C-alpha cells in the first residue's frame, strides 16, 4: 500500500472547557476524494484547521507523505502545497476578486521594478484570475474587479473555491464549499473536485449534503464528538447508516453497521 | 471656503493659500502616519506627542553642539523606536491600539516635559529649519521644501499602499485579520511594520514642525492627534480599518487647515475652532457608520 498523503494521529485541541478535537485520527490517501461528515460542532472544521496550519494542536502529530510535520502557520501548510477553503472563506470584503485570489502570494513585475521597487504585476494577476474563473465555468461573476462584499454568498464561495483550485499543488481541503450554492453551482464545484482529483491531487471535502457525499467520495470519514468513529466506503453503506454513525445511533462494531475501514 | 472668502477679503489670495498649505503640513504628515494605522483597524493617539518629543530631541542636541545631521538621525531613531514600542505592544501582547497609544501618549507627554526642563528651545540651525524655507516659486505660489517633501511622502506612501504586496496586506488585515492570517499573510509582522513606519513619518512631521515654527515647545500641538484623526476620517478612511486612501487624507488635512485658518481669520476664538473640528469629526464618523451599515 502506498503512503497516505496526509495523516494525523491523536490530535487534541482544547478551548478552555471545550475540547474541539479529542484524540482524532485522520488518513487521506493519495488521489482520493475523502468526505468528512459529522454533526454540527463535531469538530470537523477544527480538524482541518489543524491539518492546514490554521491552528496548532495541543497534542498529536500530523504526517505529510509519512513524514512528521509541524505547521506553525497557514503559510507553512501553503508552502507544503496544501490549499484550504475555510468555512469562513477567508476573503477580504473590501478588496476585489483578483486581489483576493492572489492575497498573500502576489506576483511582482520582473526585473528591478519588481525586485527593487516591489511593483506588483497587476495585469498578470488579473488575467490569470480571469482565466481561472473562466476555466472553472464560474460565469455568475461578471467582473474580476468587483469587490467581494458586493458578491452574493454563493459567488463568494466560488471565489474561495477558485483560489484553492488555482494554487493547490498537493492537497486541496474544502470546508462546506457548497453550503451557500444553488443546485447548478454545487454541481460545478463537484465537477471541479473531480478535475482536481484527475490532476492527481487528493481532496478533503467537508459536507452535510449526503447525496453529494455519496456521489463524489471514494471514502467517508465519520466524525463524532471530536474524533473519527469510522471510515466507510459509499458502496458498502447507506446514507441512513452513515447518519446513524454520525449521531451515535449506530456504533462501528454493531452487527448492522457497514464495514469500518479503520480501527476505532 | 466660499463662506470664508466672503467674510475675509484676504482668504482667497495666493499668499494666504500657500500659508494654509504650509500650516497643514504638520497635521498632514501626522495624518499620513495615522492613515496607515487606521487602515489596519487601529488608532494612534500618541502621534503628536511622539512628534513633539522628536522636535525636543532635535533642538536640544543641536543646542548642545551636535552636528545637525547627527541630531536628525537621533530624532528619527527616537520616533521610530516609540512607534515600534506601540506596535510591539499591539502585536505581541495583542492589546487594543486605543489603550496602548493612550498610555504612550501620557508617558511621552510627561517624558517630553521632563526632558524639556520647563523650557522651550529655539532652533537656529539651517538644516533643521530648512523645510520652512522657500524652495521656488510655482507661478505665484511659494513652494517650500516642506511642501515638496510632503508631496514626495504622500506619493511614496500611496505607491506602497496600492502598488506593493505590503500595501495589500495592510488593507487585508484591516478588512479581516483572521482572513488575512488564513491566506498566509504574516499579520503580526505587517501590523508591526505599520507602527514602525508611522514612527518614522512622525519624525518627518517633527522636522516639518521646526520648519514651520523654529521652536521646540513641549506644550505644542496639544490637539495634533485629534486633528490628524479628523483629517483621516474626513478623508474617507474608515475607523473600522481596511478602507480608505492617502489621497483622501490629503483632502482631509487641507479641509482641517482651511477650517482652522479660515476661522482664525474670521476672528473666531480657537476654542470655537476646537468645537468646529470636534463636530466635524463626529459627523464624519457618523457618516462612515451609516455607509458601512448600508453596505453590510
Ligand atoms: N475558537 C474557538 N473557541 C472556542 N471554542 C471553539 C473554537 N472553535 C471551535 N470551538 C468549539 O469546538 C467545537 C467544534 O467546532 P467546529 O467548528 O470544529 O465544528 P464543526 O464540526 O466544523 O461544526 P459545523 O458543522 O457547524 O461547521 C464546537 O463546540 C465549537 O464551539
Ligand atoms: Mg465547521
């Protein structure tokens, strides 16, 4: 078996009295789409924050390609090729779409204009941003110079997804990327996820939308009370079984539970 | 402006306008540093105090026989260090800028008075006073070196804010610091750099102040911090951070200067001028609030 692209063992994160991550394990195989499902407050967002450098776990280890890794900031994870669409989207509302797409990795002009005078290559960034939106089939956005705060919720989500798809070079993580999207736009995001996978990158998708999860996921990671309870294949399980695992109505060892791919 | 030119016959003369601009330079320079800090969502109540201490350092060193270049360097270092202290407290201890700079204001004012030993210090040095001297005539308008310097400083800051990644990061962290952090921006470092740069800008303000009035007085520019905030807010920069421009601040600083000198020439007591600027800043903030609320 090949080494998983991203793994975590025994992650713990406490916020005062609340334990957001309570000894969670995680495995993302190369080239797969892994759905992460769980009730509200189960700790899904906290888990992927720990995997993307946005929070530093109190305990536990993260392994990238089997090598123990410590991300001290989102920048570290980004440098490692991990791109994340956070649930909060992480966009600057008063800035335009192109600026947001390149936030934190602006492109400078070549030559002394860029190296000495730090001059940004705004045209290059704009045209790349436009190409990216076109390539993703995001037609609802009319102008790349539009301020993010003037976009609809779904359009904002599309911008955040476009950014991750554009720069992800190793792993793409999406935390409820379709929550505010219409049927057609959700379908586009699913297409996009498939295209990212076809590029050979594994994708982590957090979603509450069971039909969507069953449509796209290779495996489903079920999260409950801050940790992983089970990992199942969509082919082996029904939606109601997965929901029962999420809520605790069904336990992984139960006779009528679907086959669990990991020990828990 | 129209009201002032109607009530005072000298207001719209070229000489007088040149004077208004000269008078606005100190507040405009303070407001430039203030703009950077307000864009990050902060506020600097200590800027005028830092500047006044800067003038004291410059004047006393020269009076004690220092070379004026050495004095200038020392003045810049002191102002930059004070900006860095504010920035360090805000970024490393995560304290609210309002409280930090209020504390800095109190400490620096007291330090300035102690350092002054109860005196003010006239400056006769050429280099320290040079910004008040005439550079050349632009048409009929007397352009001082101070004006030229201010134009250069605003242009450079405009460039840094709108044409470099640093500027984008300043706006982004003023928009939403957590979003900025998640996109990989080094939020703490950027915020700190803003306070440091502002400190350097206040040193230029100190130099401008000595060009305008060649006398370092620990009690000068008592309302400089509020005037600079007024200029920033009137110029359209949001006190919530992330929105605004230095070009707006130019306009704001000119409006404050025109208001002050217009009211002076109309023979209105400076206390009433404070009333007028106070009303203006509240009106500008209220306007900002209304606009923001509508856009949410
Ligand atoms: N910064 C924080 N401070 C305090 N508690 C937090 C913080 N972040 C998360 N929590 C808590 O940790 C728990 C897990 O939150 P998390 O956002 O990871 O859940 P989630 O599974 O993503 O939920 P949802 O489906 O609603 O997005 C919750 O109880 C939440 O209140
Ligand atoms: Mg969540």
